[in-house]
C-alpha cells in the first residue's frame, strides 16, 4: 500500500481508487535538507556543518532537485553530518 498526494484538478481521482505508478527517474540515495538550511551566496550555496558543540564550518554544497520543503544535496555533505537547519543566517560573518 502506498499513500500519495496527486493533483486532481478535474476531480477524476476518488478516495480508495487503485492505480499503477511508473517511476521514471534513477533511484539513488542522497542526503536531503530543509530548504531553509541552504544559504545562497553570490556564486555558491553553502550550509554550516557542526564540527563540535558550538563550532561550525561553512561548507559549499551542490543542490539537486527540490521537493516541497526539502532539497537534495548532490555534494558537500554526507549522511550523518550535523547541519544547522534553522538560523544559519545568524552564523554568517
């Protein structure tokens, strides 16, 4: 069973209907971050990665596709990195 949100402007889709879905993109795991965690500079996008409590490093990232309130990260951080997701603008120098 899968639950999905779909646009339904014509009202043809009804609750509890069955259907088939074909995924056409490659599937590979990527880290995702809230959109608010990404700081956009003049040339690069970056995040702040926590090195230790109270110490953060500005890290360039390459972003991928956005999906709602999150965006995939192609490079720059890896799964398990602790990233500032709220208030990153306060860490700018």
